[in-house]
């Protein structure tokens, strides 16, 4: 039986990798296309809120879900609906929405997700999780009677709110008395926050009492000139942002993504083809050590090129005085004449004139290389005497 070569196995493995990646990508895209954001006004899925849109439309309420090139509340609306947002607010977006509320708008926040929890923290309201036995809610205020509520048996939520502010009004609470819907003033406007999400969904709106409950929460706004469904934080962006350009064609089209995948596969193939068969063998000149004399010669040549002759003479000047004064514990930092006089007092046979001349030569600054060598030789011979 003929065995496949390594290149054949490599090509087969890359082909299988390409096939698996393509299948996974197709499945993920198919699943993504079937899943709309929760409580999106355009979604007809059970957890969407298209039924709420149609219901409010039948009540002759002016509705809009428009998004511009930048985030902002459309003109002519008095109530903004933020239903289970899935995209985080940027600081500028939240400041804009909060400023709109302070100027007289009403914001209804419905959600239990991560983004809703972040907004609750921003508003000094924390989330809590109650046991399933306390999930049913009850009315806590006569404000929720327009229209009259026939029943609240179908309104349940395991999440409740723990306000850290004293200006909140509890609208609904669970069986343990923990708030599940609160309202409070912000400037000239109002914010209503609830963890009841099911009544706003297509499936939940069909249950008895949920439609009336939703209307009661919406009527928390002083006026209902118009309602805006905030789809910006469901990831909806204007068509201009999704237009294909030369910079995003590779990421947004199947052909572009296929081209990127082919490039990745080719790169992996090139990397595997270029792998080493073993540890690299260093060249001989990389492993042969230099002799100690080479380092000494190199340092000497550097010193010569730098013109360190004066420093060399000063070194031998200090060394000569230190060697001569060590026996008698003389301070080598003394001036030359004082040092010579003290040394002569201990050593009468000292040739003071020769020593003084040698030290003067070692103190010179403008010398050439040959003069420097001669002076150092003279100092070395004097130190041996």
C-alpha cells in the first residue's frame, strides 16, 4: 500500500480544517439570523416586542424607532422605551439620554440583563435575585389603576430592585415586599425601572392582565405625545454604517471572509513547511571564545583613540605617591612639595629633585604618545628604587 507523503497529509489536514471552519461559520450565521435581540420592536419571535408595537399602534399612540447616524432621542417624543438593551451605553450616550430626562422626558427601563444592571448601578438601584416562591408581583400604589388591572397572576420575575435612594416610589413588589418596579424624578423628568420583562414580550402580552399592566407603566409619563423604541442599544445602526467599502468588504461579505480564510490557511502551510528539522547548529566563530589579551588590546586601542594620555599620567602620578607614602603612612593627596618634604624627613637618602621632576612630568597635560610612554617608564623605575 502506498503511503502518503508528509505534504499530502499536510494538504489533507488543511482541507479538513477549511471544511470544518466553513461549516461552523455557516451554522453560526444561520443561528444568528434566527435570533433577534430580546424585546426588539421589529422581532416577531416569542421574546420580541413586535406585538407591543402593534398594540400601541392600535391605541392611536405615535410611535417611532428611528436611529440616526449618531445616538439621540428623536424630536416630538415624551417617552423613551429601553427594553432589555444588549449594547452597552457609552458615557456620552448615557449623558445625552439622562439630560433629555432632566429636561422633562420620561424613560422606561425594562430589563434584567448586564446592560440593565449597569444602568441600575448608575441610578443607585441594585439588582437582587428572589426565590421562585416570591416571583409573583402585587400592586403597591393606586397609580397603577389606569386602566384598571384585572389580575397580576401572570406577572412574575425572580429579580427585584434594592434602591439606595430615598426618592423612589414602589409601583410593584414581589411576595417578600421587594420592589420590582419603581419610579423616581430626575430633574424635570421621570425614570421608571422594572424587572418585569415578560409582559412586554410577544408571548407574554397574550396573557391576561399583562396588556393593562404595560399600559399602566406607560401612563406613568405625564403626557404621551410620542413613544420612542430605543433600538440603538439593540445594535441597530443606520444603513450608512453598514454600507460596503473597500475597508470592510473583507469582513462583511462571504467572499471576503473566504479570501481571509484562504490566506490564513496558506500562512499556516508556509509556517509548517518552514519548520526546523532540529536545533540550529551555531557557526564556529559564534562559539570560539576570545583570548584575554584581545580584550586588553581592545581597551587599550579605545583609550588611545580617545586620547586619554593626560588621564594615564594622572593615574601614575597618584600611584607613585601612594606607593612611596604607604610605608610611612603619608597622605598621597598632599601637595607634591609638602609630600616630598615629609617623605624626605623619613627617608634622608631620597633624591628629592628627581622625585619632584618626575611628579612635574606626570602632571603635564599636553604630551604625545611617545612622551607619555617615556614618562611612565621613568615613574615606574623610580618607584622600584
